[in-house]
């Protein structure tokens, strides 16, 4: 399980989430940040500082946000 960055982050890339992540599992992509689902320790620090409310726990994703989990897995080469 992991946290997932969803659509509101597209082209936002504020970066507060990167600064608070204790395990450095958030990396910038071309259009948004991604959380490595294999490294995320589910602490929730990123979720609480996201200025656009784009971060959700995998279990709490809406159906329309499920592709963002897959997108993160592919970004980290874990598809």
C-alpha cells in the first residue's frame, strides 16, 4: 500500500510533499510528482502538506483516480 498523487498535481508541482517525505520516495516527473509505491511507508506527511489536495492513500482512491497508481508504478518501472 502507498499514497498516490492524483490529477490536481498535474502541472502544479509545488513540492511541499518532497520536502516532508522522511524516506525520499517522491520524485518529479514531466507533468507531476510521483510516489514510489515500493518505498512509501504510509506516514501521511505528504498528504497533509499538499496545497492542491492531490494525495490520497491507495485504499481511498476513487475509481477515476486508480490510473494514477498505475502511472506511478510505470514511472518507477514497477508495472
